[in-house]
C-alpha cells in the first residue's frame, strides 16, 4: 500500500481520540477531497488518495501527525537511530504489512520507520 523509495517519508498517520473521531475525520477528508479509505478494524483506516499515503489511527492516539519513513533494512536504521542519540519510543513491532518502530528526533518530534 505504501511506496518503496528507501529512506523517504512515504506515509503520514493522523491521530484520532476515538473511533467516532476517526470516522468524522475520514468523512471530512472524503467529503472535502474525495479520498476513499480502506478500513482495518474499527480503529484504523488508510488511503492512497492523499498523495503521500496516509492513515487515521484511533488505536493508540498521538498528539501530532506521525511521519513514517520507509527503509529496506529496519534493524540497521534502528541501530543508527540509537547510535545518533535519539530515544526509541516504541520498539520494533509487527503490523499488517511489515514491521515498524517509533523514535523522537532531537527536537522531540515523533517519527516512525517501517519495512516489509
């Protein structure tokens, strides 16, 4: 579902505080921009209609949108992120489509890295 350019942001995840809020956001983007969504359970939906792929996450709501970077070797990038001094906020975990982890950059912004 996401593009495969190595080391590029290819996905943006928007937080929602509840399933109801997720549905409201999904309906909003559909009405305003014509995006269609794939539903993944009650608490996640994504689209490729938004240019960069994007999703709405009510399962584990964050406080800001989450940029997601695709890499071919997640373990190597995980090691580089730790060596460069960033804090890991979510260890590597599996999700439909691959694996990912989250980290904070030096300014405290949260990002994620994913791979198949």
